[in-house]
C-alpha cells in the first residue's frame, strides 16, 4: 500500500486541500507523510533579486526558515495526531525538487492539487505546469486533485 506519501505544498489554501486526503490514506495504510515546500529563488525573490550573492543567500535562507515554520505549523494544525509527518524544505525548481524528493525518499504516492487551468469553467484536464511535469515524469502513482 502507500507507506510513504509526498505532499508538495506551495503555501496556498488550494494546495493544502491535499492534506486531508493524504492523511486518510496514511491512516488506513499505516503510512507517513512528507510535506514538501520548495523555495524557488527565481520566482520567490522577484522582482527584488539583488546582484550581491551574499544578500541573495541571506534572502534564500530566510525563505527556507519561513518554509520550515509554515510546514511545522501546518502539520500540527491540519493533520491528525496519529499521522506521522515530516517537513521537507528544498531550494530550486519546484517540479525538479518534487521529483527528486519522490525518488530519494522512496515515496509510494504523490498527492497534490493542480493550480493550472482547473479553476472556474476550464476543465481540470488542463493542468498547471508543475502538476503536468509531475504527472508525466513521476515514477510512482500521482493523485491529482483539481
């Protein structure tokens, strides 16, 4: 069954909607959840990316600390106490980091929400770019919520 479940989170309520589903799957299978937040300096720090490398490193570090805090709070507030969860923060391209963590962490399942064109009247089959890359390149099943 699904012993190791990866839930990528971007800080939005929409992405957090994957947590109850992942928690239920973890409970019934006796599994654990890895909540992943990717800090992406190319987009997270725009449009104020300074040219001084030391300043950029400090800004990225601050983003990573904020991401850790977000995940700790989220797992305490949104997951049942009997679900084991870990917080993982990576830095880089979101899709690449998600796929890397999936492979390195020996995950059995990825549960995520698409931010793509699934809003409103546009069909859910039109995925966001990160979700599309995950669906096409993951080596484990992907449960995509729209």
